[in-house]
């Protein structure tokens, strides 16, 4: 947009209002950098949400499995490893660790992903064995 101004000498002068090409390119570059930063943070948040969901599922399923072990008694464990019915992508294994007391038994329940060796969650519980067991 051009506006004509007349000065005292009756010479007409042209002044342009608006943005130059350089200004537009710089602002587009800044917007592009900001957009990339927002995209990266969104991807990180999404990965964190997926990880948290997996950990929450592992905690719920592990608590249920540990409750079964406590209910049945530490000497009545039929299966020492397996996968969960509700989430076959998670596997579990039980380790029986001795304690210094005869009537106490330390049970360790380890939950990990099906395709990875890394533990997601570990439950440890010391269970009292009644004399009838």
C-alpha cells in the first residue's frame, strides 16, 4: 500500500506501509522453530502417558497376583512365571527368598514387558506361614 505525501515544496514522496520480505521470512523462521519445539514436547508427553499407563496396569495386575499368593499361602505356589490374562504383553515371575526366621517367607513378584528384560515393577512381601502350612 502506497501513500502519497506532499511536502512544502510540492514534491510528491512515496512511503510504503507494511512488512518487507526479510521481516516475513524471519517471522516464518521463528514460527517454524516454535512449531518444532511444540511437536517435540507433544511426542514426549505422549510417550510418558503410554509408559504411565503400562506401569499402572502392571501395578494393578501385580497387586492382584500378590493377593492370590498371600491368600493361597506361600507354599502353595503352582506356577512360578507366566503372563497376565488381561494383558498378555506383561509377564511375571515369582522368586522365593529365604529369611532368617523359619515361619517367614519372602516372596518377590517381578513384572516386566514381554519383549524386554527390564523390570517394570517389583513387589516384595514377607508372609507368615502358620504352623498348619
